[in-house]
């Protein structure tokens, strides 16, 4: 069945009409990153039913799917049509962009490369509008050499920080800055330099501290770790410096006042538990409940129905957490500081942002909010597949089974089971599956279950999953063999080659990436620029 079509011009008007809209690109990560619509959210077909309930909580939302209109194979129609049928079965009402990204470009509208483009473009405009102070790598190195009273704060998650960091920098993700910065810079005259790998989180982190009213001199490091390398300076690797877990403001009540004042400037409201539950139950809106604390705090206990959305990443990569433009967001923490600061940024990004008040830690390590009793729609996990042990794989192959590797394409290149073929759910239709027995290799059994369902619809006779994956295969004494040229680059639709080695010492790749990032604003059309420019304007002080 072919889903209803929407013309590019109509979709363009919808994007700017002020109402909720979910625009989802159902191609895989590599395809999406090469070229997509500005406000498209990645919802790859390989994970469609797993991610849709989180990204699209209201099944009545106005929903448009897109691909490149050349994604169909095996006579099964486009990936967008197949995704539309799957989502319709879940209760959504999707339409498909007629002609896909090709028709969008032919209509005179821009396509964008890269990931998290709205947030990164917004960061560039924040610098333009707020004149966020910045310091060059050479100047920062000189300050360090002269022993200046300063702290370099890396605003990225710890896993990114450990890969490479500015010498001496301390990891404190942007969402934690308002709560933790006093422990890192206890003196008001200490210079604070915020860095990331490129530009956006450096700018947003520095501007956060400035907007809070800290007395310290605050700077963003120009071009982050990539700028440091381009200045012919060495990075550290494997560092473990991070903010103390018990780091809190010297005057918590004063910091809460600063955070709430900043939130009020951008129209962020506060609500209690019953009101938050009512918003989440509203069938006419898309409402997201986001725990902006650290992943470790979330894992220790959170509120029912919440997703882990660490504040810095929620600002930096909003499209990974929220699939609906102009949706309603309810944010919470257990300190009254982090959520208001993050909410202020999200309001500037065009969302209706609220802070859930009164959330407190419980004796058992979880959280509680008086009167908060949300009703979350049930999410059914895909049925588990029958499994086979490594010794049985060869017997299946000898009888004509196909051994399909569903792991990331780069993992397959590093090492695959002999006789295996790399593939991914949208590519299954191009394989000779009718009447065949299949053995799947996967890192995620749920992804394998979706691929199995697809394969059965294409005529596969039986589908089994290798128990324990490649780890079990190696533990049983069997080798993995490298295949650095397979799959071919053109087939690696799950991997974005776009300046992929910019963090591995490739200076030219770093230059290309920074040129791309600083060039995003120039790609905006008049309507896009007007919306984002207004959002990026400096916060006005309260009377």
C-alpha cells in the first residue's frame, strides 16, 4: 500500500506554520548524514519500531516521512512507504514526502549534510547574536604556560572526553555546569574556558555561565580540540579528570534563583506533579518527559515514563531525544538548578518548555514527585528469536542457510564470521531470501527481531539468531576474519564517512568539518534564518 503524499511546497509551509510537526527521515545514519532536510529527525528503518514510541509519543501527531526516493529494492517500494506501513500498523497516520529529498532540492529548498544540524546552526547564531567571548588555542596555551588562574572545562560527555582532551581540562558536561562549576572554579576571578570537539558545546557552555551571571571571566575555546590540533598542539588521551560527584554550588539557593530567573526570561513555566501528569496524558499534544541529570543518576532511579536526556546533549543533539518540532517538554532534576537552565535553551530552540517542581531523591536512590502519576502507553518488545549456538552455524551453512551480519558495517569490516554477508533491514529485499533458512548475527537482539520479521515477510523459511553474537563465536575458539573492503563504501548506508577521521589527527578533515559548521548559517533561507535568529537573541535581563 502506498502512503498519502505531501508536496515539497506544502511541507515547507507546514514547517513554518507554528504547529507541531514530526518530520522523520527513515534512511540509515550514513544516508541521513550525507543529505537531509534541516528539521528532519533521523528515524532509521532498521530501528523504526524501537525508536518511534520514544521519538513520537503522540500517535496522532502530524507526521511526514522522507527518504531519497531511490531507496526501494526488490520491487517492494521505497523505504518511506515500508516505514509508513509499519507505523500505520502501530496507530500513526504518516504521509510521505513526494519525491523525497530529490524533489525537495528540485523545488529550490536546501539540503544539509552532517548531524544535529538545527542545534549546531543555532549555536553559530548564538555566537553571532550574543558575541560569546572566545579564546584562541595559542592564547589559552600562553595562559597555561604563565600559570594564570584558570580552569579548562570540557563540556562533552565523559566517553567523548576520554578519547581526547585539552591538556589539563576537566570533564563537566554542559548540562552539569550550573550545578558543578563552583567546585571547579571556586574563586570569582578564576578564568573559565569551555571547550568541546568543535564549536557548539563550547559556545553554549560558555554562554550558559555568562547568562547565569557568574562573575568569572568566561570564554569558549575557538574550534575546540580540533582547533587545538590545527594549532599544532598535542592533546591528552584517556584522561579521567571529572567534576566531583558531590560538587554543588557554594550557595545552592542563590544558584537556584539564578537558574529560575534565566528560565523565566525565556517563558519557561513551572508545574507540579498533577499538572505534569495531565500534560503527558493530553491526546492533542506531543509531550516529552526528560530527566536531564547524568546517565548514572538516571540509572539509579527516575520517574515513570521519563527518558534519560542529559542536559548538555539534549541541547546539542535535540533530534536524538525529541522527534516533534515545537513539542512540549517537561524537564526535571532533583536539585532545582539543572532543569531550568536546560529548559531555557530548549525554549530558545522553539519548544514549549516546562520544569517539573518538587522532585526529590528518595531513600532508595530513586526519585519521587508528589501527585505525579503518568500513564505511559505500553511498548511491546519484538518477540525473541530462536537461537543457535556457534557449533551449529556451520551445519546450517552446509545445508544452504544464509549467514547475515546485522552489526554495524565498520564492525563487519574489522572482523566477521567466515561465510557471513553484511546487510541491514532496508537492504534485505535485495537478497534471495525466498524459501531460505537464515542465521542472523547481531549486537542487539531487538534489531535482529525487526530484521527477522522483515525477512519472513519476504519469504524466508526460518530465521535464527546466533546466541551471544561474535563474542560467543570467538569464545568457542572460532576466528573472525577482517574484510576492510567489504561492504563497499557505497553499501555502508549506516556509516557517515563525512569527515569521519577528524578526531584521528587528520587535519584536513578537521578543517573541512569546521568550514562546514561555520557555513551552516549561510545555507538557511529567509524563513529558517528568521526563526533561528530570533531564538538565538541574547536573553533580556529582568526588570
